[in-house]
């Protein structure tokens, strides 16, 4: 945005009041100086190899631009009556406050901080993903863990008040394997060439150095993959002692390999439980209707609790429950 001689990136746009706005509050990246020079107001869009696109705002629409502040208030009615010339057709109000923000949309304002939380991703060297540099890539930092902002944290907006950005994704449960995902993102960004031409190539895990990757924060509620369930619970605690091809135990479930075990549990191959009470080993999304889960938790509907030597740890049972609740996928 340009006000006189002052220019600053627009971070976010908020209507006030939200339901029937009479004004728009534009939050900027930089503080407004005391000497603005001329009173002209415009949105300026820079374009590689082309002259900047200047979208004029009627001077009367500028309600407030206080020195030292990072907010500009514009009159909504004045903007609604103002067209855009040159540039996309439509009212300036619709340009600044679209019904849906789509990054890079030529007919909409480009926001540097659409969340309105004071963090400008472009401060990380110009991109959400900086090829070859995961620790300068805002996307990577946001999924790695909670992200500190403010003075002393030069990877983010040092001008913002000290605060903590929540780890992404934000949801009731993350439903993903955060360890595998963060490593994949680290290796993908590390292997990107300067212009990202190899972005769609397979990730080069063999040539990826993760020795300097920071510790991953675990949010809870993350996905429990079948490979993790098999490797940490079923194979060592079930297959090894009893559920294998040479077992002398009375069982129809042989956990000979990861794929074999998955196919048996999901009913792809082999019979179901010998004492299932009409329950399959696994009912996708419903642990309470899965013989495997009931057996591990000691539910009377499934007979005696397994393993016979004593109950599994709460963490192991939770891993099985989470895997089933999240769809019992084979990954």
C-alpha cells in the first residue's frame, strides 16, 4: 500500500463491524511515518519485468493513518463506489475484502499475513518454501513445532510482539505421522534446486542429511500408521511369542509379515477371529467394534485379554486404537 511517499505490504484486511462493515482496517507490515508527503492513497502491485500496477483509492476514503501505527482505516462506502482503473473490474471494497482469499488471485489484494497474527511469511527470505533451506522455510517451521515470533527470532517477523505461533496443522486431531511427514518435508526442501524445477521428483532420502534437523514437537492425536503399530506392538508382543506360523497356540492369526498381518486383520485373506462374537478383527474407524482392540483392552465380549502375560502399556493400546479410529489404513 502507498500513502504519499510511504509504502508497506498489506498483511490483512478486517471489516468493522464484521457483519455490516462501515470501514476496513488494513494491517500493514511497517509503522506509518510522521511525514507522509502527498496525500495520495493507492494499492501498488509490483510485477516482474513490468511497470507496477497502481490502483488508486479515493483520498476521501482514508479515515485514519496515524504515525507510529501499523493500521490504516478506510471508509467502506467510499470504497464501494470506487472502481478499479487500471486493473481488474469491480469495486475497490470487493478487491480489498473478497468473499474468499485466494493467494495470487489477480483480481484480489495480495495479503502478506492473511491470518492477521503479525507474522509475514515473506520475511523468511521471500517464500513459504526456500529451496535448499528448510530452516528458512516458513511452511517447514510451522509444522515442526510451535513457532516463536518477535525480537530475537530472526526467522519470523521480529517487529511483532513476542508470541508463539501454533504448530500446524491445527485440528482436533492431526491424523498424520508427524515424524515421517516432517522428515519428508525437510528432505524435499533440502533437495530442491534454486528454481524448484525438480519439485515433483521423488524425495531423495538416501542423499538427505537430517543431522541438523531440530527436534519435532508432538501435538498429540497424531496418526498411528500400521507400520508403526506392527513394528512396535504386534510383531514384538504378539507375533513373536504366539502368533507365528510354527506356533503351538490355538490361534487362526499368524502375523508372519506386515502385509500378511494387515490382510488378515482387515479380512482380505484368511478367516476371522475364532471367538469373534460376530466382530471382525478390525472395523475401520470403530475400535469398539474391532475384536483386536477389545482383546487388547480385556473387554469381556472378546474373551480373555491378550497378551496372556499381562496387559500392554496404555501407549501401545492407544496406538492401536488411534490407527483403527483413523481408518485402519495400510501405511
